[in-house]
C-alpha cells in the first residue's frame, strides 16, 4: 500500500520552529515526510535534517519524497524516546529544533493490515514499530479483566470501560478475538444502544487506549521532552502537535514545569528544588483553521505547542 499521510498544521509548525536555515533540525515523527519536506524547502544547502521513525514504511516513503532535496538529510529507524543515544550515534550534542507530530498517521489508520482502524478490518496489531513484540492481539486476548478495564478507562477515557473489559473476556473464552472487526463487534455489544446513538464511533476510545498501551505512547513523553530541551541550542525551538487530551495534558504540564524557576509546593517558605527554567513559551497554542478542518477532518483535535530554549 502506498504511504499516504495528510500533514496537519504544516506551515504553522515550520514557521514556529525554523529559526536558522543553516541549522540542524530533527523531525522526531517522520511519518511520510510532510513536515520534513516543507522544512527541507526552507533549509540552506548546509542545513541538516534528521528524520526519526520506528516505522520502516514511513522511512522508505520519506526517503523517496526527499531524495532530490539539496539540504543534507538522513533517517534513523528508532523510537524518539532514545533521543540521547540517537544524537550520540550521529556525533551530535546540540541542534536548533525538534518537531513532533504525535498520534497515528493517516497511512496507518487507512491500512487495515496494520490493525489501527476500527473502520478497516484487519488483524489486531497496532504496532508502530513492527519489531515490538507486544501487539493489540496479545493485550485483548491475554490481559486480565481488571487491567483491560484500567487501560480503557485511563487511556481511552471511556465511561463503559468496565463493561467493555467484561465483554472482551467473556467473548475470548469462546474464541480468540483476532481482528479489528471482532473487537468492534464486542465493543458495540458492550455499550448500551442509547449510548451509541450520538457522539464518535463507539470503538474509538477503546482502540485509542489499546494503541497507547501497545506503543507506550504516554509513558515516554515527559522524559523525551526534557531530553530534547537539553539538546537544544539557546534560541532553538521544540514544537509538538497532539491529537488527544491525554497527550496534550502531559505536554502542557511538562512545558509549564520547564518554564518555571521554582517548582516547589506553594506552601514551602523557601525554595529547596533549585530548579531553573530552561524554556519560554512561544505564544498561545495553535489550532487548525476552519478551512484545514474542512479539508482534513482528522485535524479537528490537533493542538500545536511551541517552546524556545533560554
């Protein structure tokens, strides 16, 4: 399947993060190369673009897309949580900008074989990195009922989490839940009819929760943001696009902590944390225009936050 991904907040991200056309920039969620392609058009010949993705299909697609660009560019297949070791392997310490476009690419959602989509049938997989031994199939068919309920509640913010987990366990006792269609049918059976009439697809929140668990999406965010800031030159910028409230809360909270000199509890009379701010905000969060949402409905929930190293 040809790799296709519609990049969200494209110009807003590049305009916010690019400060030096001769600098070094890291696209930490390369995808199909949308942000990287736009960034490469504004980099000078001696500028360096580094693209990171754990999905080999994404790297192949981006490589094809950027093959004729004049700026220096290279790609690394890895998880962005390994930023320290990635940059060390490239003999780099400081860079001028980081770009993050979190969530699932349009290609992954539309390719039923990857198992991300509740709209396209396929095997339960949901791995962004095919080398990852943990799959959605394993979670759905082996996790205890309490663990399933916790994941669906915490990561999916699903009010029917306990009931969905119960139905999953009851169904798999008869036969394994092997496909996305199987799982969707179980979820629909678990959620009362009156609760399915309005709002998003009934499987949306559960699929989100399982995907987050498979890929440890939330567990790595805070540490990764702090690592990236440590590798920024003064004046360099970090831009992050989130698509759901759990991610956005983590990014918002992490940025706020890094913007403050003291993070001690307010009731302490004297600072004992000795924390010093490392970034400043580059303005209010940026959201897609009505025109972009009309052209790409998946952009509706996107939020771009940008900070600058001080």
